[in-house]
C-alpha cells in the first residue's frame, strides 16, 4: 500500500480550497494562505489529520467493524462505489434516504423488497403477470437499487462513517452523530468541521483528490480486514487445541474408569490364600484334640484317686 505524501497531495490538487468569499471561519486553522482569490490548504496538517484517520479506520476494520462510504456529489459517485466494493464496505453514492441509520428497520424492509423483486422478476411466474404490472415492478426495482444497492447486505450499523463533503452529506452526518457513530470526512474550506471526529482538510471537489483519499481508505480497510482474519484464525486454532485437549482428557478418564472399578473390586474381596487357612484349621483341630485328651486324663486321675481312697477306707 502506497502512503499518501506531500507530493501526492500536491499532484492531486488537494491543496486547492474554495474562493475566499466562500469560506467557513472554523476552517482557518487548516488554511495556509490565499492565492488569486482561492484559499490554499495547509497540506502538512492534511497529512497529519489523514494519518490519525487512517489509524482509526484500520482499528475499526481490524476489530470486525464495517465502514460506510458516503459521497453523492457527481464527481464522487463512481469512485465511492468502486472503492467500497473493492474493500467490501457499505456505500451510499446516489441519494441519502432519511433514516438510513436512525430508522434502519424500515430501510431493511425496503432492502427485502428489492431482493424480492429481483428474484420475482427472474422467475417463471413473471409470464403470468400483465406487462403493465411487470413494467411497474421493474421501475420500482431500479429506483430501490439506485439508493440501496450499496447497503443491501448490511445487517448491523457501520462503526465508522466516511464522507466526501459534510455540507452535502449533512443528513448522513446528523444521523451518525445521533447514534454516536464516528465520522471521517474530507472537509474543504467552505465546510463546518464541527461534529466531525476526524477532519481531513482537503479539496473535496477534484476527482484526483477524492480518488487519492478513497483509494488509500480502501487499502487501509483491506489491511485491517487481513489483521481481523489473522485474529480469527488464531482464535480458531486455539479453540481447536483446547477442544482436542478436552477430548483427550475425557478419553483418558473413560479408559481409566473400568480399571479403577476392577481395582476397587480386588480391594474389597478377601484374599484367598490356601496355605495359611489350612494351617489355621489344622492348628485349631490340634488344640481341640489336646484339650480333650487333657480332660480325659484329668478325669482318669480323679477316678483313680477316688478308688484308692475307697480301698483305704475298707482296709481300715
């Protein structure tokens, strides 16, 4: 992208303002002087203001916002359409319809009507409609397309309005201000810069001047779109990695569950060891036999003692 320089501004005639009797005193800070009854714009200030506007444009598009190009004066119409289409931004280059921003739901209905007419007039059903009605529909479609073709795909309001000549586009600027939408504008010496967030003091009538700025605006928008696409790709890649990590953790947990259950079963079940159990039973039986034998011996001894005592008694 080629940057705007003092030389390119001079070559485009961006320094030529309006006649000295057609000026707005509020533009005095941007005027270098007068020559042959025409104000000369200070291009150093133009360059400074342009750089500020350029950063704002790139920032808006880089965060996913949309621009709206507005220029309905004849010398701006073609350039506005070309550069807006090239950079995939919204544009209005014929007539500003009241409420295009402040009453967008109503405008959206007109857009839907335009799309319906375009579809209907190319369908087979049109053969059954009287020619007079078809002609009326064609005229309606052309009228709607002239005003709405640049915003036919607009779903949300633009984040930044870019205007050629705020005097000419005062309705658009008023609606943008009402909705707190920032405005970038090419402002000539006859314009009021109040209410314009990014004033670019420059010739807003010369074709070369308009083309220079709007070519650069479109290029800046494309750069911002690349940055936004890069951010989206990084987010998508990060999300994919996160999803893969979660899936791997779930798979690991699922694989570990049966093994854990088996371990729990083994821990709960008594150990079956033949040696110690048999030995225990044998020891118990031996103890019982010994006790029984001892009891029998005691009883026999007691019986013998009793008999001996009896014999002694008889003898005596």
